[in-house]
């Protein structure tokens, strides 16, 4: 799959890449019904589809089929994208493309799930997409159950029944660097005491590198919950100075931590 240049008659080696500025220019044209702008937008984001289908290269599926299904997800993302939300198109589109491919794989899965469970699961997935469009975030299972007017446990059971097993070594798409990030890299125990302990040590070490006034500002702001105005009054400087010193101190700590 990774070495294939032509997919569905498309020469993937020569696909263009749209800049964010150009996409912002095209959005009003596309949503206004301009077919030429729509074609330019879709073609300029086909590399995004290619990046996503790399996740499924160990399933033995035909790459042309996956590419076509991924393009359907891309088109759905374009049609439903809300330009008023402060979200990059790729951030919104990737889950839509993945969802479309997973639906295709579930429908062609040799393991059979009862039709009633599938119906509930598909309704939950549709409700999820609507809620994501409305709120710009991933809905909780409780919100999905309320939307469907069904018991939460029934929704969870239906969604779990159609899930495909995922390898911990399956690569995930990384928008920022393009480097492969595996599932195991994103799985962690939030209650890991060792991690929290080490993080506390790092923060204390970073604060020791600050000046006395900066340490006092951060302590009052983040450990005592004081406002910038309260800190300014106690230290005897302006609120703007507190804000500037706080920002500089945090930036210095980030470099160390």
C-alpha cells in the first residue's frame, strides 16, 4: 500500500497540498455551491486521506476500496465543517475519515453482530457526528444515550459489539510532525502515581530556577488561587507587570520541564 503511486486512477505522487489560507478562501465558495472550488478543495486534501488509510494497511483490504471510502469521509467532513469554530479542518476531518473506513470494515467483517445491535450502534454513531457538529467536541456516552433516549448500558454494549480489535503497535496519524505515533504511545494510566510524583519533582526543580519574585507570583497564582490584581496589590506592581512576569516565568519553566 505504502509504495503504490496510483490509487483509483489518481497519481498520488503529484497531489497538491492546500495551505490553510487557501482553504479559508475556498470554504465560502464551496458552501455556496461552487463546484470548481469544491473539486479543488477535495483534491487538495486527498493526501490527508492517504495518511489516514496507512492505519489500515495490515487489514488485507484493497487499497483502492479504502481510498474511495476515505474520500467519502473527506466529503462528509467538508459538507459538515463549521468554519465559525476555532478548529483546523484536518483535525475535524481525520476522525470523520477514520469513522467512514471503520464502518466499511465493520460491514465487511466476517464476525457477525446481530442486526439490532448494529442498528443501535449506527444510530449512536450518527448521533455522535451530529453532537460533534453542534458542540465542536467529542460527546460523552451519557450524552449519546440521552440523544437516543436509550439506557446508557445498552448504547455502550452496542458500540463495543462493533469495535474492531486494535494492535498496540498500530500507527496513528500525527498532524504536527508526520512521524508515526503508535497506539501504545497514547495509552496511559491517569492514576499512575510514579508519573505524578516525577511531574511534581520537575515542577519544583523548575521553580527553583526562577527569581524570588517570579516564584512568589506563581505560588500565589496557581497554588493559592489568587487573581493577578490581588497579586499586584500585595507585591506593589501593576497587573500588567504581573501578567508579563507570570508569562515569562511559565515559558522558562516549560523549557526545563
